[in-house]
C-alpha cells in the first residue's frame, strides 16, 4: 500500500499528474494520467509507503511516450531508477 510519483531531479518538484496510488499488498500495475515534461531535464520516481515504519516495494517504473507530431520519428522506452 502506497504511492509513487515522478520528480524533476534538479528542483525536487513533483510532476503534476504523475501520482499513482495502490491499496494492494501485492504487485499491481497502476498508471498516471497524461503529464508534460521539460526537454533536457532529468526525472526520477519516488515511492512512499502508506504504513508507518515500512519501506515501499516498487518492482519497476516505465514512461510511455506518446508523440503527437507527424511523422513519428523517435520512440524510446525508459525505465527509471527508484528512490525510496
């Protein structure tokens, strides 16, 4: 049980709309809504536990990029390190 969000590394600012929550005690796939990122900035995922004194378990995180311009000329899969 807990939450995770995407943060801009240099400012520590949480990316608006990146929050995800789960009440499951096992693994569960959750997705945030649409977010906007700034080109040239570095981001990291931070996870928190809903239970005091326990560490969250986050198996992996993935950023899915939907490019709206035509033609689609670059697609990437990024797996972020997790900061607890």
